[in-house]
C-alpha cells in the first residue's frame, strides 16, 4: 500500500497536493510497522506495558496519521491499471459492498466495533489467549487496527469520502467514544490493587518490575497516550468546525451580494 501511495503521489504532481500529507502518511506507516516488530512482540509476551504500547500505536497513533495522509486517491492511482479495472472498480460498483461499507462507517457501529473490541480483548481470559497463541494474537491486532480505522474514518475525512458525522458531533463522539472509554479502562488498569493478567507474574522480574507495577504502567500509557490523542482530535475538530462555519457564512454573504 505504501508503494502504491508513493507511485500515486508521483502521478499527482501536476495536481494540487500538499507534500506534508505524504510525510504524515509514511509516519503512520512506520508507526504501524514499529508496532508489529518481532522484537516488540517478544517483549510484549513478558511485559504488559509493552503490549499496551503496541495497542496504542495500532489504535490511537497509526490510523489517524494514515487518514490525515489522504491515502485513497494516491493508492488508487498507484495501483496497476489492471488491478483498478478488474478488482477495484467492480467491487466499488457492487451494491452489497457499498452497503457494507456504509453500515460499518455508521458512527454507532464503528464505536461498537472499536470500543467493544478494546474492552473485549482486555477481558483476562481472552487477553491471555492472545498473548499465548500467535494466531489469536494476530486476530487481536487485526481487530484493534481495523476497528480503529473505522472509528477514525467517522471523524477524519478520508478524502474523497467524508466523515460520517458533522463537525460539531465529532467533538462529542471523540469525547464519549474516545476519551471517556479510554480513561475508564486506563484508570481501572492503573489503580487496580490486584494483578488482572497472571500470565505476566514471574515474567516481569527480569526487567526489574513486579506484575502489578507493570500493569499500572500499561494502564497509565493507555490513559495518557490515548487521551492526549483523542483530546488533540477534539481540538482539531473544533477548529475545522469553525473554519467550516466561516466558509459557509462567506458563501451566504456572496449569495446575498449577487442577489
């Protein structure tokens, strides 16, 4: 996808394109690759805090960076013509595919998939299954990343498509479905007085930590990183809302003058 993006951007040079978006997209790509490094996976098997860092990279950092890079047009233009003609266009024209995308990007559905997935995969039994079984671990990471992409597509305009909420509603959405649930789970992990994931008991000593402290560090990472990103998103949505209202007002005034 990154190769197709780079190729598409080169083809778009004559069009209006902001170079900084390319940098943001590749920063998101690097973040995604870093989150899935085998060395980080090895540490995540011993330290809850490292596993939580992976989750934050997959849900709160990489997806918004990728969307801010406006990848849809460059990736499509960077794909071979045969792929666009034989695969992309037929799929895009299929009614069931369009309906599925529309349903998945509904704010309530996207929030359920994302927020529900975060809480589901942190249920102790399922969490331990993901840590101990590589296949379940891959499924967990795919759910986190896919759910996050749906969630962020609601509040970031994945040009040429639009977010599925008005700008004002995006602020509330980010506060409730983003920051609030993140604070709740992060706080539970940070202030818990017992080890919720016995898998790490005995594994953290090699790193100079006990399992409870490691768990609290992981909760703090979720709390701080997640809330910082969601609140930054709220600020950006607020300024986009103001800019949209100003542009709407200017159009009204121009219409009044012409009439």
